[in-house]
C-alpha cells in the first residue's frame, strides 16, 4: 500500500510546485520593482534542439543590474533562438523585475509579465493535484 502512496505524494508535490511557480512569477510582475539590466554574457547551450523547427538553440543569458542603493545584482535566464551568433558587448539592455526586499529573486520582464504561461502552470498543477487525490471507485 505504501508503494502506491509515494507516486501520489510526489505528483501532488509537483502540482503544488507548479502552482507556486506561477504565483511567484505573477507576484513578481504585480509587486516587484522594475530595473534596467545590462546583458553581460550570452552562451549557447548544447547542440541544436530537437524541436520540429530546425536551427534552434538554447541560450543562457546573464545580466547585471544596479539597485538604487548601489548594490549590483546578477541574474540569468534561458532563451530559445535561432543559430545567429550573439555576443554580449555590454550595450544590450533588458528590463527586469525584482523584489525590493529580496533582489536576488528577479526575472526578465517578458518572462514575469502576465502571459498565458501562469495560467497553464496553474492549470497543470491543479490537474495533477486533483487527479492524484480523487476518490477512485472500484468496479466489479
């Protein structure tokens, strides 16, 4: 019986994590502060993606922004793009959101705004929790 319980617990925790991820991203956009960050590094990760569209790669983008008190905060994000060579020359700027009390929790504006992503993550989390915890009837 305990063996059947472990997957239910793990998938319920995964559902809760998806809901918290969506809520955190949404709260960053609603209650966070906005800053302009300088792109410091762009690195292509691995080889070509195995998506349906050829010539796409995953890029790790590092950025730095300065708080009003002068403290410098580093952040990073991932982005999918084509095979065009990208180089960070220090002139690239992106908008980021951060929490004033915890500036190390930050994200680029396009990933923390109010897109469909939060709704999908929340729906997936709710679906997992409901599916794993509903009463199952035994048929004869």
